[in-house]
C-alpha cells in the first residue's frame, strides 16, 4: 500500500480487535477535559461507591426509522430482563441507572423487581456526560448502539464487572456484528444457551 495515498475508510471500527491492548490509553484519552455539571459529579460519586448498573435503552430512530429498522434489531424487554436477572442472581445490592431516549417505555416494560433511576439531566449538548456516567458504573447492559458500547468499553475495571451485549447486533444478512463483544463481556446468545441448558436439565 502506498503510504502517501489518500484513503477514506467507511465503517464503525467498533471492536477492540482494531485497537488491542489500548484500553487504558483510550480511557485517558476520552476522560472529561472540563468539570461536568454538579448533578453529574454527584451521580458519578454514587456510582463509584455502589454496586451500580448502567442500562442503555435506545429506541427513537430504531423504532421510527424504516431505514434503521432494516439494519438494527429493536431490542425488546426480554433482552434487558434476561441480562438483569442473570446479574441479580450473581450480585446483591444492585443500583440501576437508566440511560434512554424513551424513559416511559422503560418504566412500563423493564420492571425486574429492582427500582431504577432514570438519568435525565443531560441533553444533546451534554451527552458526553452520559458517556462518562455509563463508564463509572460497575456493570453495564448495553444496547446495539455505538454510544453504550464505548461507555462500557471505557468503564472502570472491577473483579466482578459484567457487561452484557446484544447478539446478534444487526439483523441477519445486513452488517457483520460478530466482533462487537469484548472478550470479557457476556453475550445475549450465551444467556439463551444457558437458559436452554437449564430448562433441559430440569426437564430430565
């Protein structure tokens, strides 16, 4: 390849396989350069001290745009419930924080017996504070969204940390999402396999 040739690379480049071993450097690169709002500072401190869980639910164009719906799965409540119930079976004292552009839908559909706190003090101009807050939580349940992927990837290391991600990421036959999950993350597919195995064991 000619190093002086101009190139235009089109893609999400959303896999740790593109930048192996650079997570610590990227955490530093993406940290907030300016002090966030007082509310964000308070929430950040709480999340750091608690057994906190960030839940990202993206609806909006994933529900209303015909073009987006052809490519991106609209994650239903079952995905979030299965992730949260699996986490609740392993961890105690969970504090759930919701990041979503459709809080009413979440309040109506995501009840798993653990109250959650919607994070609603930010807007389009301060969305970077949402990304920062997702990264402060010990555990994360992400959507098939670049935003929560990076929030989870940049998160604080912890021995019991669990990050859940959708699999498949895209509708079959559209884009290739096979490399989306990091090695230490838990896929939706693995939860389904575990559930099937458990049901077969109980029926035996």
